[in-house]
């Protein structure tokens, strides 16, 4: 193994708190892969939650791998080093199962790049029983696994917390890979691409699909009913993540607004909120951690959010907020915040109606005024370019809107 690459891995490990180290002997060896850099992957609550869940099983050891930086990839290529795990330095190709957590379509090329670096054949049809079983999960598997279906043996459609124990039970008792895949077809939420014949039209769109035995005709998305009793937790903190030394805590899943551009508002239906007593208990159990990042697509719609951020002794950080008076009140309660984000998404009310973002210019200006009057130093506004029906006037509307907000400050 290349010494420089291993020293970097050891440096990252030295900065972590909460890492699992387990003897791989006699256990199911799983590799959890995030197809982007360490700093990005370790800021994903979903990635961390699955890592903790898998390592909660006595007979499972789960290690991690991330996309190396461009400079490190050059070192891998120069020295002929295969991609290895963070915890033990073992090559990925030596694991029983490799599970990719895929959150963004822009990471698709990284998945294939990492397979090549691991010296694993790209297409599932090219792999045999001597290769690891490859699994895809995460939001990209929720809403459309088909672009990557040829590369994975299994896709987890939906929230994996309930699927994983059932899949691992099938893995423990399956005599062959073929038997395992057959059993997996019977687990709600698992899509086994090899058991479906998919046809495409001349423009590359799916024109038909036929289920082959023993696969069900439809794969139904798996959803966790109650996130209050969910095991899902962040297990590792590190200053090397994008949200350095911050403990991420889920408040709710799903969003009541369902804006047309937002995947999260669609795939995480129905809306589920963590019970207030459980949330407070989770915060109280952090044993002196001062920075807590509250996670949810629309935190102003958590009924008791103002009560939560009023808790003493905790420095809360929140995701971007809707332009509303409630958002301004929320920020006022977080008196240590120096910067805040709201997301108009588009520069004109016309285009916001197209994408079903139910926020007016007046909402944005009044929210900005309340926030800036409350002592916030920096107000960030998030916009998207290239929305359907977008015109020059919509682009110019972004400039006009920002100029008006700046005049408020």
C-alpha cells in the first residue's frame, strides 16, 4: 500500500470521534461508499445513519470509502494502488458487499470511477461470485435507479432502515448469489435489475418494462412509519467534514409544500415529524456538544420548532428557510447566528408559480427586513438557473430582487 495515501487515511481517522473498529473475522464484511470526497460524505446524515445501523449488528463489520481528491487519484494511478477502506486499509474488492449511498446525479461518474479504482467490473453481468455484491441506495435510488441499474446487483427503493435487517437475514441463509437475489425479490422495496426486461425508445426514454420470475411486477417504495423510534443517528463527528464538529439531528422527513422542482418533497412522502419529547431527549443526550444541526426540508413547519431552538446551552444551526414571518421569529431566537439563508429559487413571481414555490416578492422583502433588523450580518439568497419556461425577464428579476433586498439592509 502506498504510504502517503495510508498516512492521509490515518490522519482523517485520528480526527474522528465515534468510529467503529471491528474484527472482520466470521462477520459479514460490508463496505459503505460515498461517491464524493470525505468532507462531503461525512456531512451526510443518511450516510452516517446507515454506517451506524450496519455496525449495530454483531455479525456485521461496516467500513467506509470515499472518492479520493484529484491529487490523490493521481497517486493511486501512479503507484498502482487499488481503492482501500478508511478503517482497515483493506481493498474494496475483498469485501462481501459494497453499498453505494447515492445522493446526487452529478456523482454518477464518480461511482464508475471508484469501481474502476477498486478493480471491479463495471456491469453486474460481468461479475461473478468471486466479486462483491454491489448495492445502490440513497435518494437517487428512490426516484429513478434505472440510469445505474446495469451496474448494481440490487437497488434499495426507499428508506433502508427496515430493508437492511431483512436483506441481511436473507444474505446469512442464501447458499448462492442467485438464491440471494431470488430471496431479495420478495423483500418490499428491493429492486433486482436482472429480473426485469426494460425497453427504450429512440430518445432513450423507457418505453416498456417486463418483470421476469421471481420478481414482482411493481417494486413499492419502502417508508419508515415512525422516525421518532428510528435508530438513524449520526455516529461520527470530525473537524474534517463540511459541517465540522457539528452533530446532525433529524427533525422531520418530507415537506408539506411539494414544490415541483424538489425531489425531497416527493420521495419522502408522507411527512413525518419526530416527537418533541424524543427530539429534546436526543438533544439532551449529546453530552456537552454545543453545535447541533437540525435537519429537515421545511423546519418552519415543525410545530414546536421555536420551542426547540430556545433550548439553553445549544448552538443550533438550521437549513435554509422559507421566506415567512415565522422564519424571522425563528432566527431571532437563535441569537448566536450571524448568517442565514432563504431560498426564493426564482427571480419573478411568475416563474415561482410555475415551479409551485408559493412565495411572493412581498414575502421575501418582509422576511429579509425582519431578519436583518434582528442583527443578522449576512443574508444569503438561493436561486436556480435554467428552470422550465425561464425567460430573460426572470433572470433580470434575480438582479432586481437582490438589489431590493440590499437596499433593505
